[in-house]
C-alpha cells in the first residue's frame, strides 16, 4: 500500500513538474523571439513574473486582438467546459467503437462485411479531420448542403450545458464528437484486430478451442482482454494528436470551446492591427490548456492501465 501511494505521488509530481517546464518554455519563447513586444522587461525576470501570475493568481494576461483586451482567464473559464465534453465524448466514442469493431472483425475474418469495415477504418484513418468536417458541411449544412440537416449544424457556436439544455448540448457536440472520434476509432479498430488475431496462437486460446468453445466466445472471453492493455497504451500516446485535432474540429464545426480562438489569435482578422500580428498571450494560454489536457488525460489512462494490467499492479506493490 505504501509503495502504491509513493508511485502515485511520484507520478503526480512528475506531471506537475512537466506542466511547470512547459509553462516556462511557453512564456520564454515569445520573449526571446519578439523582445519588441515586451519593452523594458528582462527575459528571465519576465518569465518568472509570468509564472507567478499563472500559478498564484491564474492570470493569463489579456487578449491583444480582441476588442477591449478581455482577460484570457475569463474567456477560458467560459469555454473550457466544451473542450472537456468534446475530448471526453470523442475518446469514449472512438475507443468504444474501435474495440467493438475490432472484435467484430476478428470474429468474422475474411468475410465481406469485415473487409468493408476494415477498409472504411483505413479511409477514416487517412482522412484529416478538417477534410471530413468540411465534407459533412458540404453534404448536410442547412444553408449550402446537398441534404440539409439544420438540427445538427450551426453557423455560430451555441453555449449549452447538458444539465439545463440537454438537447442543444447534444446536437451541438454530436457531429464534432463523430468527426474527432473517427481517426481514433479507426486506429483502435485496426490495433484491436491485429492484437486479437495475434493472441489466437497463444496456448490458453488454443486450450479454449480444444474444450469446444465457439469462436466468438473464445475471442470475447479469452483473446480480447489481451488487446485492452495495448489499446489503452496506444490511446495514451495518441492524446497529443487528439488535442491537436480538437483545434481543427472546433474551427470547422463551430464548437464553442477555447481552442476555436486559435484562428483569430494567429492574426486572421480584418482589418489587420498596426502593431500586433499575433496574439501571443492567447496562444500561450492555448498551449498551456492543451498541455494540461494532455497531462491529465495521460494520468487518467495510467490509472486505466494500472487497472487492466496485473503486471503494473505487481510492480507498484513490490
């Protein structure tokens, strides 16, 4: 028990140190590259001041390219919930559908339906999320789509919460969930299928077949559990890609999350400002928010791996 507590404490400490290092590098980079944006401020003292504002006051600065230069922390507090729902829902849909699809294909190997599903997964895996999102808009957008579906496509972001406005919340996130989950589900499907097929040659699986159990039952009861650890490990290392895709999905499909401000923060506004061409405080805040999501998601998946793999539990208990 003591060793397990120490392992958890060490993991949390490393996560905290990682976030501090990312924050320091994030604040350092623009001060080195564009010192003219920080007149009269030293590089080291400026970075230390930024870190103090972040960790002691949750002060992320003000948005340079927004009217009135609002506080970024207020903007984050208003929009972070949509990011969490989008990330969590997409991971659940992607991982769940990928595992189920992989097991289904493993139980029906070489069938036409299985090959069609595998081919569809490969197509989704190779299609960038912004391309998939734009194709859905061309097909179903209520204004210019070929088959309008106004209930699930909005031109402007809608702020809705699941507790007070469940239908608006669901219809706002359904299509972004599916688009963001598509490459995750495709990768998980192919990985699950490969690991299950590989485990069919193991002795315990052959023993199950020798006892007269059906193929589908053997796959679900004996071969499938061996793929769960591999799948969870793969999803853990894919989190940075998922968070990067969130930026594109929120932009294309008008999700009211914090990452949708990326386009404007990069200077895509009319008319162009005279001095600031990039909103560095906003870009820094987005970087920190993305790092936070990646670190916390990694910690959650570490806990899942600890639950799934008895070898990890044994190593922490010893």
